[in-house]
C-alpha cells in the first residue's frame, strides 16, 4: 500500500531540525554506483574524516551545433538537510539531463555533518560561511577543485530550511538574464507549499523568491553561492526545501525544482 503523505507542517522543528536522518554512508555508496552506471566520472578532491569529498562530472551526450551549456549542482554542505543528497541520488537514478549539457555535481560537501546530524562540520564550522577567506580544509579543497573547472552557465545549490513555511529560493542574476525563478516555483508548487512570507531570513521575498540585492564584496562571510557568482557563474539559484515537512515531499520538491531549471536547456 502506498503511504499517503500529508502535505503540511509536522511541527517538529523546535530550535532546529528534528526530522528524519539518513545513512549517509549508504547514500554515498548508492550515489557512486548509480553515477558510474550512467557514465559519470568521479573525482575525489579531498577528505573529511573517514569520507572522501568527491565531485561527479558528465560530458554532454550529444555533440550538437548548439553551444554546450555547463551546469553545476551541489548539495550536502549542511548536515541537517538530508533532502539534498537524496535529491542528488534521485536525479542520478532518473538520469534525465539535457543532452547537450556538461554537468558537474558535488553530491555531499559535508558528509560528517550528516553523521552528526548537524549543520556544521566536526569542528563546529559552518562551511557555507567559509567561501570568502576560507579556513576549513573542506572549503579550501572544494575551492581548489572549483578553480580547476571552467565557468558555469548555471549553478544550483540544494538546501533545506528548518524554519520556513514552504519552499523558497534565492536568485543571483547580476546580468538580468531571463529568470528561471518563476518556472521553478510553479513546478514546486504542485508538490509542496511555497513560503509566501514577505520576509524570509531577514530578506524581502516575493512569491517564494528572494533576489538578494547586495554586493557580495560588502559581506564579511560568503556562502558557496557568493563564491560562485563572484568567480564562476553569472546565474544561479539556492533552492530551499522546508524541512518541517515529510522528507519525501522535500526530496520531490528539490528534484522538481532542478528539473524545472534544467528544462530551459532541453532543446528539441
Ligand atoms: Zn543549508
């Protein structure tokens, strides 16, 4: 019998994430196996405790006249946000990528965080605040890897928020390219409520979209997304699933969001 998921807040997240946890070792094994089956190459770029930090890379299936697009995805930088690595695994299993896209995927940037079920690494450092003047071994290794990659046309960083009332996203689009935000929100709306608050994380929001109107150079600490927009991409989204909902809903929401963003690059 199929379990019927109630699409409503569970009310569990008092003072932090209190929902389901995942067996990150098993998920990383599945990720590597599935990636290999579908022709991705894996590259280890560092270590974190017992874990290898790794990136996956897939060349375009088609060599078309169209210019290739280069897309970067990452997740698992916060160890109390299990929907991200699960969404990465699902996307690999479904294997529906734009045929002429070159893809990079960092499926878990903080595996020890998942063992501890906490946002930070083993030393209590939030890796997603360490991209301006990096101090942690994990971020230094990740940036060294990023510096060896080409520029990306799009980045997607998959996260969760334990406090939010629904899904929302941050857009960084300094050149005013055609936005993917409304397309992503429309796709997720069918699966999961959107956080329609006018203020989310102290920033003005509109229909689940935050467009941070700030220059990263004025910020003392950089998230991965700030590093990417300053160095490697001119369009990107941080996707935030609401972790007070059931885990499968959040995974479905992130997968739908990624697929909606990638649909732009599905050429006939
Ligand atoms: Zn996060």
